[in-house]
C-alpha cells in the first residue's frame, strides 16, 4: 500500500473520513493533514505506553 493510501486508510479508521475527503484536498492541506495524523499517532503511542506504568 502506498503512503497516500495508508494515510487515507488511517483517516478512515481513526476519524471516519471518506477517502475522497483526503484525496480531494489540495497538496498543502494533505501535507498538513499527514503531519497532524503522524503527531496524533505518536501521542496515542505515548499515552498507551504511559498507561502501562
């Protein structure tokens, strides 16, 4: 799966977005969305790690 499809899938799974909502964005908006998604995933991993302590 390419990175664009992976992002669209993650947004579908986590945010209930339709893939077209991501693909219809401009390039700049997709770039920011990917950065936000990456940060959210990092935050979730850190929260899960801290719950285990």
